[in-house]
C-alpha cells in the first residue's frame, strides 16, 4: 500500500475539493452523531487508521459522496 492509498489522504483530498476543514467536518459529524467530535479526535483516528467504517460512510454522506465496491475483474 502506498502513501496515497491511506484513508487520511483520501479524506484530505475530499475536504480540499469541498473547501472544507477538518474542523468543519468534525462539527458536522458531532451534529449527525449527537456526540462531541473534535477535529483532533478525527485527525487521530484518520492518522492511526482506526476510524470505524460507519464513520467513513458518514463522512462520505456529509461530503456528498457514496462508497462503491467494484469487482476488480472486468
């Protein structure tokens, strides 16, 4: 796995495309999850790659994306 294949890189690219900060994303996640969620907490989960899949799905939803699994075989 190269550096571009990690979750933190992918989330950062999506945030840049939307013109958002990690802080803004954390605030939106706090609202959706109805619990305290900080940019630092989010950053730590992304850096350590310990973020749950349900939170990755929520990030995609908040940013207006969907996660799609594709068969590798043509």
